[in-house]
């Protein structure tokens, strides 16, 4: 007769380790899939479709704005992956409704601003606008940010308040939504 998994956890620390390793593996797989599906669609697929529809190519020779697009895009990519790492390691989840973090993530870039992952994606989109010098991409990036702002206000923040209660309220009072500021310290009121 097989014992349920919680009984195995109580019997052997090796089983707990296997369970944590398995969870970490699934978080890695979920993160890769999520990254391709959501930010990948937002920053690669949809801009490519917009540019293809408009017949836009990277203008040559490059000007200063196009060269500036490279570090902006790079900062956006690094920001996204740093935040994803913090979600997986600290929150034990991914930024998706299918597997939200189990802990409130208040480390890394989340100490300075409440939505750094969205800001990272916005940096990638702004970099693409600068690189391609496309009005259509600028309109897309602006529309994306307005929609994300509404999602944060109407869905994410209320859901975080319900899930994490006073811990989230303390965090939200100390850390700005979109503009980075002084670092948040756990336990600070």
C-alpha cells in the first residue's frame, strides 16, 4: 500500500529533498514556458507583426537614438530575468496566474519598485521603438503600458492584498508602484 506524499515527507528527509528538487525543476520549466509565451509574445512576436505590417526595417546608418536603444533593451532583459529569478527562488512561483509565488517577493529590484518586471518589459519595448524608430511600435508600447497599469490597479494589487494582507499593505506603503526609490527593508513600517 502506497503512503500519501505527506507521509513520505515525514518519514525521510531524502523524500523532502526530492520533492523540493522536483518543484524547482517544474518552476524552471514553467518559467521558460511563461517567458516564451508572455514576454516573448509582447516583446518579440507582436512587435515583429507590427513592423512587418508597416514594412519597417532598421534604418541605416544608425543614429544616436538607435545606439541608445541597445543599453535600454539590455537593461530591460536583465531586469526581467533578475525579477523572474527572484520570483522562482524567493517566491517559489512564477509571475503567472497558474502558479503565483507562495511568498511575497520583496528582494532584489522589488525592494526599489513594486513592478520591476513590467518596467523591464517596457524598457525592451522602448528600446525597440528607438531602434526601429517606429510610431506604430510607440503606440503599441504606450497602449501596453496603459493596459498593464490597469491590470496592476484593478487585479494584481487587490489580489496581493487578499493573499498577503498586512505584509503587502506595509510593502505597498513603502515602495512606489512605477518609480524606483529608496530600498525597502523587511520589517520597516
